[in-house]
């Protein structure tokens, strides 16, 4: 089988495409023929040896896949050959086939395209866990989404609307904000031209936002926190901008606010039953037409460096996928 392989840590240009043996499965695993692979920010971090999980070299990156089950282990009862599934293996997904713990796979509807399925789990799973379980977002509240045109950002915009919130999208261009409005945002802030804190206050009549969803970090985090409402919740998703912000704790005290960490990957391993229930709810919302994942582009394995480069440069609106 063909696979994208990381043989040394470094930039995406060091990745190679090689022929490897088809993996063998254990009693608890399924062998899945991969049809599409989601490309996510953790894939970039893991090949640069900057992620929480550090697989031994050599390895294939790729933490999100969709495909068809070819074979199941002797103890697997939840899947069967021929099932269409999505899965979150952590790494190893940039390959034509993967041996994956069957508990990490979820059957998908027949009407769900494989590219959409491969772009679904990380973004919607992260955002759903953040807004539902960590922020307890309520109907009528106001949600600010930073980096709103990216994969998790657009998912948060759609989910915020589905949960009854007023959604303010913040992004770096008018084109990105247009995409956000297409996915349900009520208001937009172009933080390349506008003062983020002052625009939040103007759009909320001075009250501030109830929940901030921040996958970006960097300079805008503190600005957003300074415009948070009394007893607001600030969700720490990630640091796509690079620098990790240092928010003055006196602001947390004065606003009675919470800074809430969102580590979806750890949640899925620690509480698999709740994770499976969340994914079932998301698939129900997808089937009902409430969620419409945006696939910005699909790349073959040979263009993996380009796909990761577009992601790193924040040129992606929605998600990109690799297609074997």
C-alpha cells in the first residue's frame, strides 16, 4: 500500500510517499481501506515533534480518516466488513489502509460522502465538546468565534447557531467573513482592519460576549477576553497563530469569568461513551441538514506538503483532505 511517511521531524517538505506492507490487525482492531484523510493542525505539529503525542519514527501522520472496513479482529462486535466508517486514529491515517482500534470508528450514513466524513470528526467533535460540555452554551447567549473561517472555526459557527446562540465571527478578511455568514454567522469582525475589543463591545451594546471560542491564540486572545461578559467562558482550543497568550489573571477575577481548556483528544480516550454519544448527535444534525462541512480542496498524497502548507499559512476556508 502507499503511505505518506515521516522519517525525520521537520517541515512538510520532508515527508515522502512510499510503498509499505498492509498492516496486520489485532483482535480489537479493524482494517480500513482509506478513502479520504482529513488534514488538521495537529498533523503539522506532530511531524515537527511539537505535539503532545510523539510517535516513534518512522510513522505516517493523519489523525482523521474515512473509509470502508475490509476486515475485523476476532473480538470486534461493533463493525463488520463493508461498513462505511469515519475514525480518529491519532496518526497513521495518511495511507491507503490502516489498522485502527474498532472503538475509534463510527459508522456513517450511506449518503455522507467520504471527503465530508474525513473532514467531520475533528472539527465538529472538538467544537461540539467545547460548546456543549465545556462552555454549556445556552440559547440566547452570544458566542464569539476567533479564526472563524478555519475548520474548527466554521464548525463552531454552525454549532453555535444550531444551539440557539447569536454568533459573531472574527476572521482576517472580508472573503473569510463572507464564508462565515454563509455558514450561519450573525455578525462579522475583520480583525485585520477593525479593533476587535471595540467591535465586540459595539455589537453587544457594551455587554460583551458570553463565550469566546479561541483556536488561534496570539495577540487577539487578550483583546477578546477584555470584551467578555460577566461570568463569561473563554475556551482555549489551540494556538494556530503560534504564540501562547498570557492573559492577566486580574481580568478573570474582575469579570467573574472562566478560562476553560478544551482537549478533545484526551476526552475521547477518557470518556469514550460520552464521545460516542456526542458523535451520534452530530451525525443526526448532519442528516437533518443543520451541519454543512466545507471542503476547501482535495489533494493526492504527492501534494501533502502543499496541503499542510496551505493549512499552516491559514489559506484554508473550512477543511482540506488528502485522497489516496
